[in-house]
């Protein structure tokens, strides 16, 4: 069964939206123009505590503050964001991953919001087809 609840999401159409399906590996796009070696990348999700889904500091991931629901399921781009690509890859997507995500960078105390986006998760791949307007080639990882 491939049903998708669209109605309660209609108010969110103004946000950049990514659509995925359960068990997919997906990438939430984010770029930064900051180049500091001390760059901290912080991905968070609205409405969960702690809200950190990925914290990348001094060239490696810090898991202490990470929400347990995302343990072993998120990763920064393979090159660790060296080219400014600080997209967050999420493995084994779950329905509960739906929601609003924020990508921020920090250098010292200077915080910069780099991206805010909405993730929708359908039960199967037909979701992508139904919502064709939101398709993004970067989503097709697996
Ligand atoms: C990076 O982008 C931000 C806003 O997007 C801008 O305020 C800042 O000047 C830019 N910094 C550099 C080094 O280009
Ligand atoms: C996560 O929590 C921090 C600190 O309270 C907040 O600034 C940030 O906006 C939250 N992230 C989201 C996506 O709500
Ligand atoms: C995450 O991976 C580590 C080793 O890579 C493992 O010890 C741990 O049990 C895993 N945690 C979860 C929640 O799967
Ligand atoms: C950024 O990294 C993600 C994950 O590795 C990749 O899917 C995406 O194509 C990259 N974006 C750019 C603009 O290189």
C-alpha cells in the first residue's frame, strides 16, 4: 500500500522540500562558503530532544550529543565537506525522519544557518513519482 498524506503538509510548500521513501539512502543538500579548519557542521531536526542528527567537528563526527534515533544512520559527505558540500546523508530512511531539518555551521561563536529544509518520507518509491514536482536527481542514491 502506497498512501501518502499530502493534506497536512500543504502549509509547508514554501520550504525547500526533499521526498524520500522508507529504507532509502538520501542526501539532504547543504553548502557552505566558509573554509575555516575549525568549522563545525551541525545538522538538527525540529521537535526532537536532543535535536542533533549530525555533529561534525574538527574533521570527525562527535556522537555524544546526537539523537539516538540517528545513531549510525547519518554521515557527512564522503570528503568531509572539504569542497563546501556539507550535505547530510541519511541511511535506512524511516517514517519518523519526516520533518524540518536545519544545517548550520559554527566557527568559534559565529553561527550561520546554511539551509533549512523539509523531508517527506513515503512508504515506497511510488511516492517519488506521485510527487514528481519535488524530484531532485541528488536523491537517487540507492
Ligand atoms: C558567505 O555567505 C554569507 C551569506 O550567505 C555572506 O554573508 C558571507 O559574506 C559569505 N562569506 C564569504 C566569505 O563569501
Ligand atoms: C535545535 O536546537 C537549537 C538549540 O536550541 C536551535 O537553535 C535549533 O534551531 C534547533 N534546530 C531545529 C531544526 O529546530
Ligand atoms: C553503531 O555502530 C557501532 C560500531 O560501528 C556499534 O557498536 C553500535 O552498536 C551501532 N549502534 C546502533 C544503534 O546500531
Ligand atoms: C554533495 O554530496 C552529496 C552526498 O555525497 C552528493 O549526493 C551531492 O551530489 C553533492 N553535491 C554537490 C553539489 O557536489
